[in-house]
C-alpha cells in the first residue's frame, strides 16, 4: 500500500476529506462526472444549487427566466440590486461559478424540452410549473433512468417528491459506521460455534451478517460471511424462576455464506486473532410515477415532517390537508395562466380551497386514492394559500439542504424519501394578515408578507453575537444578512473566529473561495456578508471565546446583546458560551452537525434548560496503554500509537531540547528528568550538531529499526509464540498469544518496498524540518540520497530483561546513566539555535505529518498482521476529523433561523422547536418542544453520604444569589452577611466559580483539617476580592463582581444544603 499521493490526488482528497466517507465511494466516483439540472432559482433553487455546487458534481445547469425582483434579494445570496430585472438564472450564475472553480456551472434559457433533459443524471424542480408539465418530465426521467426531484416552497409549507425509478438499490440504508469487533474466543458449545468479543457489548441482532477474517486455528471461518444469532444464558432470579438473559459479549453462527452452519466442519481449535465486521444488507426500493403517486402519497414511511408533533400529524391530518392544498394550488395555476394565488388575497385563497375540495371529491371516485372521511380543513388550506407566493428563508434553506442530499443518494448510499414529504410552519403565521404585512418593494418583502413590518423593524435593530465562522457560521452569516439582522439604525452583528481558511473548508463553507485560503475566517465572512446585504453592520473579532478573552467579551459586551448564536464544533467551547448566556440571561441558538446528522436547540432564559444540562464531555474512552504499546489488534490502535509517536518525537523531543539549550543548568537540575528524556535530548543534540540531511536519514532509519524491528523482537523474545501464561500460584492459564493478542513479526527495512520507503522519506523530512533543513519531496531524489549514503543494517541484541506487558502508564524514572549525564553536562550549545517544533496539522499535505502517521501506522499494522488502511482513513482517524456536509449544515441552520423568527415575534416556549435530523434516513427530521429548566431537587449524595437539600426549593441554573452591600467586604463580612440575604443559610466553603475543588477561597473550621483551617481563618480579615486575585489571577478590567460557588456543610451533618451561584458586587 502507498500512503503518498500525487499532487492532484492530494488536492482532491484534501478538498473532499470531510464529505468523502459520508457520501460513499460510489458517489465520489460518479458524482464528479454527473450533470445535474436545477429548475427555478428562487430561495429553494438557490439553496439547492449552492449545496450541489459545493459538493462538486461534474456540472450543474440552472434554469429560471423569471426577472429578479427586490424580494428575491431577501432569499438569494447570489443576487444584488444590480440584478433587478435580469433573468434569475443569468444573474445567479457568476456567484455560483465562483463557489467551485473545479467544475462547470452553466445557465439555460428558454423552453425545457425532453431532449434537453436527457443529458442529466438528476433533475431538481424548485419553482412552480404546471402539474401537466411535471408529470411529463417525471415520466420521461423514469424512462431514461434520470433522478426526478420536486422540491417546492409555498409560504410557510414545503412539499418534496422523489422518483428514483422503478427499481432503486440502496447499498447502505443508514450510513452508520459498520460494527467491528475483535474476537476474544471461539468455542464449540451445545453444537453451536460461539464467538466472544473483547468489547463490553457486541450490539448485534439476530440475522445480522458479519465478515470474518484473521482467525488463527479456525481458518475455515476466514473470508466467509456469517449470519449471527444472539446467545442467551439461563439465569435464576431472586424469585427462584429460570430466565433466558441476553449475553452481551457472545454471539453464535447460524449460517456461513448463507448455508446452515455445521459445527462438524470445524476441524481445529481456535488459538488467537480474528475480527468480525458487519456486512450491511442492501434494500431494493420500487418508486411509482408522480401521476400515480399523487393519488395516494402515503408511502412506506410517514410523509409529514411536522414541528407541531403527533396531534398535527395524526389527529388534524395535517399532511393530507397539505397534499390537497398542493393539488388546489396546481389547479389554481391551471385556471390562472400558471400564477399562484395573489398574496393575502382571500378570494384567491378561497378558490384554492374550493379546488382542493373538488380534487378531494374526485379522489373519492378513484380506487386506492387518499381521502379524509371528515373532509378537508378548509380554513387551514385557505391560510396556506394566503401566503403561498411568499418565501420563508429558513424553510427554503432547510429544503435546499434536503433536496441536494436526495440527489447524492442516487448512487446508492443511504435511503431516499419514499416518495412525498411535507413540512409546515403555518401555525406561527396570522390567520388573517393585516395591512402591515403588505409588501413595499424592498428586499425584505417576503419576510414582511409573512410576519409584518413591526417584526422586520425589531429584527433589523437587534444585536447578536455569532460565535464561529466555519461551516455553520457561514450559513448563519448568510442567513442573518438576508434576514436583515444588524441592518437597522441600532442593529449590530458581532462575529468571531480565530481560525484561518483551509482547502477542506471550500466544500461546505459557502462564503470562502480559493483566493481566500489562509485568510482569517471572520474577516472574509464579514466581507462577503456585506456583499450579500450592504446594509448590515458587522463587528469582526479574531478571538477564541473563553476565560482568557473575557476582557474583550466583557459585561458591557454581553449586556448589549439580544442573543447569541453558537456555530462551534466542540462541546467545551459550547459549554463555555452556554455559561455566559446563563449568567447574562440571554437566549442562545445552538446547533451541531456530524455527517448526515444534525441537531438544534433553542435556549431561553428561565424557560428552557441550558446547553450543559445533560451533556457529557466529548472525551473518548482511552485505549489501554498495553494495547497501544504491545498488543494492537485494530488499525485504530496503530493510528493512536502513531499519533502519540509523532507527538513524542517531533513535538516533545524538540521542545525538551530547546529547553536544554535555553537553560542547561536548570534542565539538568530538574528532579523529574529521567533517563529516557535525557537520552532523547542527547540524540537530538547530536543530530543538530551533525546538521545534514543524511544525518536525518540515518536518524529516521534508526527509528524504523527501533520501532518496527528491535522492539518487536524484544517482545517475541520475552514471550515466544508458544509461551504459556501462569497465575500468581504458577498454575497454567493457557497460551499467552491468544484472543485479541496477535503474535507480531519484525520488519527489516527494504528500500524497494513502497511503504518502507515512504516512511523513511516522511520521517527524514520531519527530522530535517526540526533542524531547519530543506525537505526532499521527490521519491526518486530521496532514493538516490539513500543509495549514496549506503546505510548498513543495525543488528538486534537480545534484551537483558523481559518486556513488562502489564504496565498501565509510561514512566521515565531511575538513574540517568553516567555517560549520558556527562555528555549533556559537557555539551556546548553556544552556537545552537532553537529547533523547529512540528505542531500537528492534518490539512497541510506538504508538511509530511499525515504521510508519517499513515506510513508508521501501516508498518505497525503489518507487524501485527492487521489490515492496512488508506491514507484518507488514517487522516480521518488520526486527525480526529468529523465528517461534514454542506447539505446538513444548510438544513439545520434553516430551521434555527425560523426559531429566531419566533423569538423576534415573542412567541411562547410551546411554539419553539428543537430538532434532530438525519439525512441518511427517509424520514429525516423530528421536532420537539425544548425541555423546561432542570430544577434542583432533594437527593442522596453517595460521595457525601448524606441528603442534599436545595435552597430555595426547585431553583434552576438560571437563578443566582446577588450580594451587593454597596462596598467591598472582607471574607468574614461576606460570610456574616450571607444568611440575611439567602434563607438564613450558613456558608461552609467558598470558591470562585469553576475553580478546582481542592483550591478553596475559604472554609469553616469544621470542613477542613486543622492546618488548613488556620490558613483560612487568617484570610477572614482580608478583602475578599484581593484574595481572589492573589490566588486565582486578576479579574477582567472594569468587572465589579465575582462569581462564587459555595457549599454549606457542617460537622457530621445529616443534611447538606445546595444553593445557586453567588454574584458578589464590590466597590
């Protein structure tokens, strides 16, 4: 396997790294060759075309001859005032082209003929052609194998129809990662072959199929697909009854390659190794044409994605009524020269309702058609028709993400919509729009038509803080610009992001272009926002939001805001922002994406729970050290090892050596200095002293020999293949090399082997970078240097003691050998400069970081006979890269922007909706009302060994105790005054909010040992704030309060008291 790529391959993989696995191999082969037609360039069409162009098909063609109006500027980021009067497609083309210069984007004008349609792999219709024309196009596309998608928005409801043809094969129904397990044991029991996995739970179901490989001793299983049956064990309950209990670690094999499995075929016993990997079943789907499907749109899945939940979906028959509303709109267009009903025109809306009822009556006469026994909801259909000409930006953005992802499903990965899906937010609109909803010929006409002029004035004068300007941030910045946030006299939008633009950003971060690479995201994003809407006022920050920037994002800053919108990619940063909005009592719009999945939350002070409620830290379970060091069994183990090696050699060793050069005396006097660190620094000093590329090559070869040859031989010398484990009493426990432990093989460097040579090249170049030497990129040139250097093979020497196979931590203790210590003491560093430290950067393909990690991980995998991994897989895992798509990002930000509209309208919490979405599934979106704040309740604390009582009862995270005596207090004065301010509670322990549990500001004598009590007693006469700044650091300038948390504990108390956070004001 080769882990190095050509420049062209590097560019393609780097640009598409975040979407490659999610879209699937077939799509990434076929999609870049495909031509896709998008008809209609209103809000939905613009969003669909944008998402497709970012993803990178071979060609996108757009069509829309309708002239650009002022209202279009509020739903399309591609249009400006200069485009008014021009054709929408023609005007939108330049902006689409610059989104992705690696593909063709074209516009088409004139009639859409079937001959024209025949050149496309997929056709997406987003405007409002006549129904007869849609049926004609769909029938033609079915005949030619062209994907047909209809995605329409009408005011506050949408409809989508998909036709993937008479037979569509889905190769991966849900897009989830396959389940992979190491086999611990394989035994025949009760005429069944039982496999036990090393994990705590196998997570398999009856009938699941797995591919087995790598078994030693039962080789007959290797290369076969096994059908799994779960295993149950008999257990006797407390009531004396026997029950079958599911075994979470074991499964049995029911079939092998679809043939009933006979255990008699097993001729040898299992010894070690083996992996089984889930094989996902495919699914055939049979789609029916639009003309037939519209008679009964109820498919295999619910066809409504509705924010008002079960009642609207089932009891009010919202989906059925929306379908007949759509039929009524089509019939109205047939009768009115293709036009939709006039905006807010009751006569037209009632005609639509009557036409819908006529369609319903026709359906009653057609067998198999969908009808409603109690008839249609005429007022609901009238309301839908009143707003049908308007476009709700958030809903357009939502549907544009949805439709574009459906196109990508053409190539088999993940399950498409079958076949209709409706979404509506009509419940947030007025039943009878007032005169204040009348358009005025501005870019905000669509929003005014839906929500009114007062809404628009309020929205434009709000002040919001957008935290992050990556994929989510770009979408929000685009949407806020179009909506008009920060465009009023008093309005303002703050944007911050400390990151810079990388190539991999371009497939999903719509505000960035090739010429923006390496530029600050927030600056470029704000510049493009001004191009979208020149009225917007943006304040740009290039700073991380956290405790270290509270002087910038201070009290005055947060107090001025109407709300905060998170566009972050890690939980800790979200939790910090959440703590700020809780303290300042501001609403928070929260969202996140992961591949095809996304979610949103809306957090409202005192009305909903906050983000950090019920959230765990995003820390993964650590792989045991002994597994990383000695017993890897999966490629993930090898990659984690490789990543730690990179850090140890090219980061830590360089930093340690720099510390030695900077202050040799202090370095050698450090009591924590161990023999390993000392030896590594000496090696690095000698390498720097040699100062040549050839010396770097020799260092890389030494590293190869140590890691992939000598260390492996040390291990197999310590534990030969037939080594028997014994317990502490000397009793034999079986073979040491069994289960997940794989007996390794040593590697001898061979320059003719691609992987060996690529490792040596990348490792040599990293050493050269450390020394500030030029790197060699060409393999032929490097091989010539190797040949000229003619390094010999070092010989392995047997170790003097066995390898410790049970060490759970790496230690560097013991005496430093005298010769190493003396060499360091005598080393002259007078002319030495600082070494370069290789800060790991996954997205720079010229720095050899991923090359080294991929090569070293695969060499280690070869050592242990583990399947090798592609460079892309190595990059994703070692770089901890999360998959990301433009479609998912658009969908969720569209929904969040609708929640922002609800906030501006002042709607109650019961109208707000959080969302969970998964575009890999046919029913992609579920909505739910945000949870109430989590109330503090009495409970038993096992750590404290007593009851915890909240004071006051049922307080939430939004509550706090404010202490403001108009002066500064000593600690004693603060403790003394507190009971009178908060329910007579006596304080026992005080510390600043978020400070470590073992670093207290003050504690009463009953809560700490005598020595500590004496120290805290001495503090009581001192100014509280002075002690805080002395012990924990300076407070931000102009901050006149301290946030404290307190425990109320008494000696041998049977009950402890829990209170809210304390805000103490001082002078």
